[in-house]
C-alpha cells in the first residue's frame, strides 16, 4: 500500500467510532459533543493504528509505514489535547470523575512518551540545531537507544487507560454498548502487536559465517540462515543481538547465505563488527521489494547507503537495457570499498555510469546540482537516494532543482 491509500485509510479510521458514538448518545448531535467525540475518536483510532504500524505489516510499503509511524503520534497527541479542552463545553452527566481521571492519566502517559521519543529516539532533528544544543544532548548519551525502544512500548498502557476512560464515560451516559467498537479497535491492534512483541524473544535463526573489515569503518557481514524463508537481496530486515535491534538492507543472497554491508558508527554496529564466526543472532523476514528497472535509474548514495545501491545494481545488471547512474559520496577515500568493482562494471556494461565523490580528502569534491544537470536522462529517470538525513535532504533538494520528479529518498 502506498502513501495515498494509507492516508485515505487513516482518514476513514475514526469515522465509524464518531458515527456510532453520536448516534447512540442522547443529544449526540449537539455541536460541542460532536467536536469532542471527533477529537477523542481520532486520537484513539490513530493510537491503535500506531500499535499496528509498529508491527511492520508487509502489505504497507516499509518506508511509507515508517513515516506514518512518526507522524501519527503527533496528530494523536494533538487530538488528545483538543479533546481534553473541548470536554468542558459538553453537558456531561454526573459520575464522570473516574473517567476523567483515566483520561488525564492517558494524556500524561502520551505526553511523557512523546517527549522521551523526541529527545532520545527521533533525534535526527538535533543535526539542524546549534552546536551548543548538540553538546548539551551528548550529556545524555548514556541513555541507550535500545533501552528507549523498550520504554517506548509502554505506550500500550496509555491506550489501556484511554480504553478504560471510554468505557467509564459510556457507563456514565448509560450507553455501555457504545464502547464496544473502541474495544474492538484495541483488540484488533493487540492481535498483531502481542505476537510481534513476543517475537523479540524468539530463538536465534542465523549463524555468523564471517565478518570482514572492508576499510577502517566499512564491514561486510555474512550470515548463514537456518531457514530458507529469509530476507532477499534489496529487502530491509531487522537484526537482533541481545535485545538490541537495527534495520539493514540485504546487499546480496547466495542460497542460505545473506550478505549485509554496514558502517561502524554506533553502539549496535560496533557490536556487529565484533561478532565472531559461529556467533548466533536473530534476523527478521524481509520487508519491501526491489524497484523495476524499466526506465533510466539515478542512484545517489551517501557512505553506507551504497548497501542498498549494491542490491539495486545486482538486480539491474541481470537485464541492463536502461541506463544506471551511480553517484557515491563518502568522507574518506578508504570508504570507497567497492570502487574497483564499480569501475570494472563500468567497462563491461556500457549502460552503467559511476561517479565517486570524496568530501574530506584530496580535492574535497561534492555532488552538486550542476553535476546532475549534465545527466541526459533526468526527465525520464527514477531517482533513489540513500544517505544520512541531512545529506538525503540536500540531495533531494538538488534533484528538485534540476526538475527531477520521480524521487524516492531513504535515510539513516
């Protein structure tokens, strides 16, 4: 499912709750009652759907689901606050004290969880702040990302408190059956969420075949999978080591052997670099699929973003009828670990074009929009970007500047 259809589905989600609530209550169509019910239903349905999106459903495009998983909590919290403010304008019956208490408790849980997520999970915004802010936040670097991900799961208690709030409200209105759809929404979310959570304790299904240092920071990990039902090249899969997990793109697959390319930059990738042959870990099934190469392709990679590019190039090279342009930007020359491979490919396949950029050594060259302007296939090409959030934003801006419109960006 793409972003447009998912947006439409999310728009529809709260409508059954709103309609059911206002038609089963006395004076349900009063203006402020409709407004309050609407904000409450939006918040509740969005939060249940966030639980579902967190299980990484395969029928929704992986990158699309991730974007909505970040945006929906903000909309849900805003709806909770508006619901809380508009409740005072409704002629509420007696006996709502307990219900209000659970509503406030739910609101506080989500405000706390939202604040913690912004500070310690969704931290890419820090890259755009003054250096003094970044230095201040480094004081809290002892708070590990994987710890916060487990704390993040406590949001389920906020939804439970909200469900109790809804049930008690409808009991006070003498319409307990009105709460049934709300319970169904939460129940459906739990049907997907609980098995997903339990999988975090699943047995290890992969054995490390080798870990090879391609440079001082770039590594190649080969895994032997115990099951034939594993991720395929070009797909994203989550690797879990001792309760910590991180997504990676599969660079190559050879029977039951899976290859992953990564850059040693954070706590998790440092652990991966220290793995030994014979170590065991868990890898999820794959998410997403490779694009079709029925028209010219432009791929812009920043650093380890080449991992995704490798899988694209391998798939494209099986039938290279359309041009493939690779722009690879790295900080140091020793990060160009596949430079020789790409130069050889450029000599053997006429439709393959390769341009590397080293930004902090030698001539300190950088990809600019003027370089992209020289590409003859811009108007027809599908453009892919895989780089850090800041670099990805800059590359995407360049592509828009040269009138490219079929752009797919992924950042890490």
